[in-house]
C-alpha cells in the first residue's frame, strides 16, 4: 500500500552553518518529525556566500510544518535543555563555630585611624585561631610594625604633640590599604565563607578605644618631656 502523500517539502528554518541546521534537523527527527537539510554542500563550498544563499534550509513535509514550527519554538526557548548541577563545585554552607574572632573588616577600618599595626595584630590573632595563612599574617604584622615605627620616627623628629600620633596613621594609610587588599581582605572572605556570622564575635570597640588613648598619651608624654 502506497504511503499517504504528506505534501511538498517546505522550509521551516534556515541556519548559517550546516552544523546548526543538522542539529535542528536531529531535534525534529527526535520529536518524530521527518526532516532533511538542503544546500549544506553549497554553503560548505562557499561559506562566505552563506547570507546571499539564505543559509542552510531545514525542510519537512507540508503536513508536518505546524508541528515542526512548534517543536523549533520549544527548542529555542530552552525546553529541551537537560537539568544539570551548577557549573562549579558547590561551596559548603557556612557552619556555626565556637571560635572567638574579631571582625576582620572592622579591624581594617580602625587601622585607618590607629595605624596598620592595630589591624595586622588583630588579623594575626585571628589567623592563629583559624589556623589560616599564619605565615602571611606574621610577615604582614612585621612589615606593619616596621613601616609604622619609621613613620613615628620621622613625624616626631619634626613635631611631638598628641595629634602627631594620629598624623602617622594618615602617613601610612597607603600601606594600610595595600595590607588590606593583599592580606586582610582574604581573611575577611575566609571567615564569611566558612562561618558567615555564626562565630563568637570578640568586642573590638574597647580595644580600639584603649589603642586610641595610648596613641594620645604617647604624643602627650613626648610633648611634656620635650
């Protein structure tokens, strides 16, 4: 028995390359719609003329045009994409901890007024509790002390008064920024990723006030003794 006539071959889509056209043809075939590609060899031979030729045609019988167009629309909307996991490995959710830590970002902020020694000491103590980047924290602490001592020396060589100590913080603010970018920020990110806000926060304010008072007294004592 002769198969029923399903109509002439009709173009339902055009694609720039044979690869794209064959992919779409296979989508239609997988959906139960017989399809073919046309002009693939012509485009392969003269790919620079693809736009002039109208690209590679994807064709079906006239009786299948509506179902083919509906299938193509679904495919292009992403309905046939497989569900997959995220591209990268899933990060572990922050876990609650009993570790007592100072706020890493807050310590860096206080360092703008209390010299980078303040922040680097806090970060060094945090690194010991975390057992994370201890060598880097130690080296940055030593560098902070060295830079700050030199700044104190040159500042007090010119003037010695209560405000001079805080002028040192301004002088070394560039180093404070560099320290945070290359060291301090890493600790802050590590704490956030590991624990979020679920750790025991050590109060930073009393320590900051005590350091502020000590810097003021250093300048005041020098002014009195000078």
